[in-house]
């Protein structure tokens, strides 16, 4: 310490002497600067550099790179001392000098300043500026061999930034690149730092197995390090993983070890805000285990209080305060909990400066906040506390209304976060993560008897990604030809790289090269889209249209013909049903235990002919109970009903009015299904030209390439020919001509498309797949280049309405995939239907379609006709209820059929003959 103080004294004395006497040579000044940077602490270095800067200006030195370094060190020192605004100011000055055209500037040194600037902007909560600074640093550093050591650091900081924003896919991408570069450079510590980001992201995405496997490899690398801070960082991830596996005692033990490592590090340095932050995070995590898992609220409060001692930053303290508030809420001290939540929100959102709404940050403030993840957690938890407080006080109405307003604000935050997230994995993760919030919001609406607001939350809880996909398609229609071509080109490049990446061996040179190329093209696409949003307001308006349709719009666009819309929400603790008709709306809570019991039994018997036949009595019991739970309470005696399910489709037409005999609902109701009410408002039926020459397109491969291992489909080609007789303007392909390429070529141009083929799907991770004569088409491979002109798609294949049920988003089936490219109506199947029955039902459906009936009514009449003529065994729901209509129910114009043409020609010929006969009689009479 004495030597350091002596060094400071000598440096300051030297500067003052130089200032009073003559100016020393520039090389001496530079040497002094280098020594100060190596030997002085942040505060001492700051004072030294400020004096040196004054002397530099007084002596009129001409070396811009040295002046930039002085400013860089001043900016860094201010940042380390938490004077962020000054840190930003001087760092920007350093960058400006080094990027000037002066021949004494040093452009490569700007990469160091950009790294610091990215950290400063992040501390200032300017996430967009932070990302831009890091990316600028990457662009410069990668061009200089002596600066590439910065790249792993910058990628790690970017990865961590995206981790904190909840964009875990981007976190993984950046960390993988950073680790790969560090490995090539032989930097073990940077490899470990980037791996830790990957471990965090995998753990957050609930991929605990993948995180543990990566951690095992990382532990061996950590053994090579003596750095206490890095060891503490890795131990923190180990503890996180133990907590994920519910090994809470072990997790607390390892968190303690991590804390010891951080404290050891702090003994050897004067100050390290990053290490202090990690001490706070570790003690906060221990508190969370006591709060959430062990229910020991006193110990939780102790560790949260300890955590507060390590940090002064508002963002970190707000997180800890939120946990303290939750601890008090769990103990029933709701008033104190709400006050602490509001203090926490005030810190993280700076709402004391920009204003509040009902003691919450304003939506305007939330829009610009980079801390949306923390804000969402705080606002959601505050709303939950208000709900519990209201229920504790006999459903206090003012408190319930306050809770509802807070849930609405949380929903606004979810929208803002959704727009910022990229990649389906991250989006699906957050759909699942926010699911409980919507359940609590609907519960609040139920207690307030507010079905209108409940409808809003029903809609916001489902098929949001499908809505975004349709928005994207609509937005793309607003692009110029040049922009549309570039957008298509970027999307195609991404698709090609993703396919090549999937075929490459992980961690091979080719894999790493392809991954880096993919990452850069994705970044290029993101920059391009941001430019479009600024230059094309209509594009922006379409893309970010998240408005929920009003009841007036629903009644005008979705149920204009006296239909009823029933939407369901299945939560962890309750099931809700909401019915909208032309003149009323009602919300009902459904017994969740009965719902789960009878749904499970119903689904077990539904898709298996043998089980259904043997246990038909049990089937009738389950189907009747579901009718009484899900439909009967709404008092709809008959008519057309649209069902918006929460997850898997359930064929309501196969439910029974009676538990003792088969009185199927199909005889009184015409059912259709939708992913959400909003989906029906976004899909419309365009009118066709009377002489449209692309009215119908049908495919029936019949037989399949041996490599596909699929049985032939006898009768499919004959069924297609029978269906084709309904259309004058049509095109059908069979056999080897029914190829994948042909399908993709014809997909978007025909009003009605009919497929008689194989499909495979289940509720696991296996991707739904359609089979053609030569190859397959997976769900992810459906074209997304533009809105399809197809108005009705009939998928006469097995399980095309089946897929993995993504909680909070819905079933990812082939039918949904086609909905995502703008096809408004799909006839799809829910189980492995039998060829004979599906072909005959499809033919009956087209017979009804010729009568101009709405699609739901046409399907209902086809099923009723089937029941009237089928054998007893084929009257089982297994035989006829597997095909359902999803989407728009309006009639589809089929044009003039071939049969109609024959009638017209015959009638015309008869009329001509009759006219000729009468004319001859008339002429004969005049003779």
C-alpha cells in the first residue's frame, strides 16, 4: 500500500512539475500512462489521468491515440466508480478520436472502448445501445490480430445481456461463438466464462440434462484455474443445477462454497462490483430456496437481507426487494408486501421520475425499459399478492380491481418482451412461463364477474405465435418488390444454413463455420427488419398488431349467423369456460378434478376401435359427463357452435346427451374448432371468379417410395376421381406425379386442396410429417413466403390435427402449420382413421358442399348421413368422428361442377330441340 501511495505521489509530482516547467517528450508521457494503468487503482488512476489530460492539452501534443487512451482510462475509471454518465461521456470521446481520420489515431483501440461502452450502456439500462456497442467492438476487433483476444469477452457479455432479457436462444448462440474463438486462442478462462453462459441458458430452458453434461466438461477446465472469481461463478451454476433437480440441501451447500470463493477474490482486490454482485446473487438464491421450496420464511428474509448488503445498484436491489415482498406475502402480511413491491418497482423502473399509474410504472415507461424481465416478475408477483389479499378479505372488490389492472400491465410487458424475442424455443419457453399469470388474471375476472375482460385474457393466453406468424405474412404484403426479394433471400439463406447445420456433426469445423454463418445472416435479417420498421409504418403496424378483437367485432366477424363461441382455459388449479353469443357472454368455473378424470378416460377410448367397442358403456359415461361439464351449463340447446380449446382438439360431436345410450351431439350441433377467436378475425374468405380455372387440386400418391416405408393406399386414387367430379376446373395428380415438389408448386394457387395420403404425428417431440410419392414434408418445412390463396384444405390422412401440445400456445400440428400460411379452413384428423371411412366421409362432405352449405353444417350433415347408413360397428365414434373442421366456417364456392355442365348442356340441347319443333309447327300452320 505504501509503495502504491508513493507511486501516486511521484506521478502527480511529475505531472505538476511538467505542467509548470517544460513538456516532456510524448514517449515519456506514454510510458507514465502505461505504468499508471498497471499499478494504480480506479480512483487513483482517475485523478492521475485527469491531470495528465490537462497537461496533454496545455502542451498541445499531436498524438491522438495517446489522448484517446487517456480519455478511455478516465471513462473506465468513472464506470468502475459507478459514475456512469461521466464514464459514457469520456468513453465516447475516446472512440470519436480513434475513429477520426487523423494519421495518429488508432482505430483498433476503439474496440477496447466499445467493450467498455457496452458495459456502461448496460449499467445505464440502455440495452439497444449496449448491443450496438458490443457489435461495433466485434466488427473492429476481428480485423486486428492483436485485438481478437477481445472477441470472447464481448460475445460473453452479449450472451449475458440476452440471458438477462430472457432471450435464451440468442444467449446460447453468442456464448457458443465466444467459446469457439476462445478455444482457438487457447484462453481457458474465456472458454469457461462462455460455457457458464451456455449452462445458465440451458438450465433456464429446463434442459437440465444438457446443462449437467456441459458442466461436467467445464469442471475439468476450472481445475486448471486459480482465479477465485471464475471458480465461484462456476460453482454458482453447479448449485443452480442442483436446485433444478430439487436437491436443495446440496444446492445451499454449493452456493456457500461459491460465496467463499467470491469473498477470497475480494480479499485480493480493492473493489470489484462484479464479484460483489455475485455475492448478492448467491445469497439471494439461497433465500429463494428457503422461500419457494423449504417454506422457511424467516431464513429466507435473513439471506435476502444479507444479499442487500452487497449491492447498491437499483436493479439488483429491486430483485431482492421483490423476494422480500414475496416472503411477507407468504406470511400473510399483504399490505407490507405490496408497499415493498412498489418500492422495488420504483427502483427498477425509475417510476419516481417518469410517473406512475395506480402505483405501477406506466406502459410508456415499460416500453423503453431494458429490464422487462425483472419488471414482469415484480408486477406479476404484486398482482398475485393483491389477489391473495382480496380473497383473504372476502373478495374485496377494490383490491380485486387493483389486481386486475396490475395483471393488465403485466400482459403489456409480455407483449413488449415477445416482440424482442427471437427463435421458437425462447418464445415457447415464455409462453409456458407466463401461463400461470393468465390463470390468475382469469380467476380475478371470475371473482369480479367480469367475463368481458376474461375474454381478453383467454385470447392473450393462446396461439399468440400463430397470430404473430399471420401478422408477419400481412406485413410482408406491404413491402416493395425490392424489399420483398431481399426478405425472401435472407429467409432462404437462413433456411439453407439451418438444413446444412442439421446435417453436420456438432463441434466439427464445418458445424462451427455454418453456425457462425447462420448467426451473422440472422443478425443481418434483424437489422434489415428494424430498418423496415422505421421506413415503412404500414409494415410495422401489421407486424405488431397484438390487439384483441372486441366483442362487437367477434359478433360481427366470427359469429354473425347465430353461432355460439365457447372458449376454454385449462389451468393448474381450475378450468374455465367462456361463452359468447349474439346477445350475451358468460364465464363459468369448471371442476378441474372431474374435467381431468373424464377427459383422460374419453381420450383413452376415443381413438381405438377395439377399446371403444369393448368398453362402450364407459365411453358413454365419460362422454356424457364431459357434455354436462363443458356444454350443458351454457344452455345452448342446438345450432352451430365454435369451440376454442386449450390444447388438444376434442370432438364434441361424439359426446353423448345420454350416459346409457348413444345420443351423439352431432345430431343437434354443427361444431367447428379454432385456435383462438382472433385467428377467425384474421382469416377471411375471398370471393372466387365464376370461371376460376384453379378451383380444385387433389393428390393421391397411392404408392410410396420404398425408402419411406409406407403401405400403399388402395382406393385413394378412385376416391380422388370421385371427388374430382364435383369440379369443372380442377387438377389431380396420382401415383409418382404426386410428389413433394408438385404439392409445393400448386399449394398457394388453388381454392380447394385435397390430400389423400399418409401422415405421422404424436404428442412427443417428433415433428408432424406429410408423405408424398417420393419424399416427405415436415411441419417446419411449410413455405412461409406469402399468404396462400387456398380457402379450404382437406387432409384425408392420419393424425393431421395431432402434435406436441405446447403449454400456453397450443398443439403444433400439420393443420396448424397450414393455418400459419393463411389457409382459413382445414378438415383435419385426430387419430389413425381407417381409409374406407375417411374416403367415404370426405365424399359425403363434398356432396353437401355442392349445396352451398357452411362448412361446419356440411360436415355435420355428412356425419349424420353416415350414421343413418353405416353398419352398427361403423356407428362407433371411432369410425366417423375423427375428422373435424378447424377455422372459418363460411361456404366455399366450388364453381360449376362437371355434373352441372352436363345438366346445362342437356337442358340447352333439349331447349333447342323444343324450339326447333315449335318453330316447324308454327311454319306448317302458316302454310
